[in-house]
C-alpha cells in the first residue's frame, strides 16, 4: 500500500518484519525480495537519490543502455507495491534500538511536516549517497549536463570518456590523483580546482610530467547544448573546450539517522560481513552506504543477500508449517 499523510496512522501499531530505508536500486531489490519471501516490509524513500539522477544505465545487464535511472526505480516501486508492500515518501530522522525492535522516526511532508514512528524487527540501511557537484551561481547550468556527459562515476562511465578531451573537476588536492586512474581511459585530461584550494609543488610537478593542464580559476558556467557539455567559461571570460567531464568532489552519505547506534564504521561507510549484515545482527547495509564499490548492480545484489539473510533468520526461528488435514488422515489410518 502506498502510504501518505492521509493513511499512514493505520500502520503505526503494525510491527514490520523489516523496514528498508531508501528506495533506490538496492532498497527496492531488498523490499521486493522480502515481500516475495512472504515477509512484511515498509520501504521509506526520501526522493531524488543518486540513481534517480542517472540519465541512462549504460552497463546494466538486460536493460537498453539509454534506460533512465528513474525508469528503473519507477518499475521497481510498481513491482514492490504489486506484492502488497508498504511504501512511504518520507525522511528518516532517527533509528533507535529498542532491544527486539527498531523504532524508526520519519518526517513526512516538506511543508506542514508530520513526524511518526514505525517499528520493525530488522532494518536495512539503503539510503545511499549524493555526489557533490560544482557550486555555481546558476545550478541549473550544472544540472543540464550532470549525468549526461558530465559524469560522477569513473567505474560506471569510464568507457564513455575513452580518448576524449576530459575535464576533471576536483574539490581537494588528494582528488587530483583521480587523474592518474582516469588516464586508463583517456590521457587528454585537464584538471580544474575551481579556486577551492592550493595545489602543492609536488602535485604540480606530477601533473606537468603527465602533460595534464591545471586550471585554478573559478568556473563561471558550463558550455554546451542539448545536455552535451562542450567546455567551460572561466571567471575571467576565457573558455576551455572539452568533450566530456568527470566530477570528483566527494559525496554526502545519508547516514545521519544511524549515528545513535553502536555500529562499526570505516570512514563514512558501514562495515558489513556475511550477506551485508553489519556489526548489529539485525541491521543490514547495502550499496553505496557500505564499504565497497558504488555500482547499481552491486546494490541490487546486496538487496537480494540482505533480504535472504533476514528470511533465513525468521524462518529458522519459526515453527514448520504442517498440512493438518493430512496429519489427521494419517492418524486415522494408524
């Protein structure tokens, strides 16, 4: 059932087998599998996650390469609802461990918000990350190209940048090292610091040895048309022609709601063990939120693993179902 402000109160007293925080590829995969295991799941999606902004899925098996990320998510949501799962648009603010259950506090609605608490035996954290983009006065100018030929994931889209004149947009000196991996795909790399930090002599020398220009001026705007970025205009009015770009400015991890729990972290990522289980035996982490590489295919597989682990736990703790009528028949024969 699709929940909203109008009907969610009827589910507040319900104890779910699992609550999935995040309705991206990993979260929907887990939610679908949970329902197919005949468990009871609530999926909570804040909206506009990383996969939502993917303009096409160029490397996902079985889908046309021009399939938009939002199309995949819409199909996943529809599939989940067809299995009688509960789906809520909301923002998870806090998770508390009550011993045998989790209490999940959710903010619903951007205007006239209401706050409600749902409970579950298990929790799946699939809230993911969002990439930091260049901050320009006109952010629509960035959104016109981000996810098209202005990429945020080299593993996903390195092939699309092959042997093209590529701008690497970084937010720190350490991120410049991305250039020395990106050169597997293309050696035609120009590094843009956007005036955000100073570059040391050692890094300058390394860039010079590889022939990679360093541009330290702030960016005024991206140039291009029809979502095809063709270069940048700098603060002094000069331009640099490009055929593609990679943004390497870090990410925001949507993990604030987990900070009150005793969990094992590696930086911003959750450490997971067998079948995506965290250091808490009833809490699982998927996709970008856990230690590992950021791929849609990985997140989908993680969802399958976590849901299966939860089903195994619940099944092993439950009584085996019997065919009572047949037992009576056998009793009559004996």
